[in-house]
C-alpha cells in the first residue's frame, strides 16, 4: 500500500495524507478474513478448554489409573535384543573395483638441466 502525501486539489480542496489500497485489495482482505474466521470457528468445534478427547471424568472422581504402574508378567524376562536388518535381495551385488592409476613417469635424466643455456630467447 503506497502512502499518498497531503496535497491540494485543483479546485482548492485540501487532501490529507493517506494509504491507497490496490484495486480489489479490500475485497480480497474481506474474503481472507471471512475464511480465517470460518477456519477458527469450525476448527474448535470439539469445545472444552482442556482440549481433551474421549470420555470426560466428572468432578470429584479420582484418577482412573493408579501410580506407579507395575508389570509383573514381564519382570523376569530379559529385554529383547535388536535385530539387524535383513538384506532385501538374496543374491550378491558386485560393485566395480576402482581402477589403479598408472605410476607417474620418472625422469630419465639424472643430472640437472639448465634451460637458460638452450637459447630459447625468452
């Protein structure tokens, strides 16, 4: 939204500074606001400040579960071990072995070469 500075019309009427809406922007904002209100209204249809689902307990009733929980049947058992994942194919998959690079060439000259005496002219 661009801001229009205060100005005076050709007939002498002063105009205060204001923001100018783009054509159709008010309608689009109204539609967006109505959709947002509808989403908020329908989204909270299950009611309740607690946001719980399922049966609700009446005031004055105690908790349905006593604490601490004990599982006597599984007390003597050892923890199950994690199983390793099984391969998805039963045949071996062969990958290409990396090729060996040839050894870099070794110099065949065993004495130092003085390039300035070759007369390259540079």
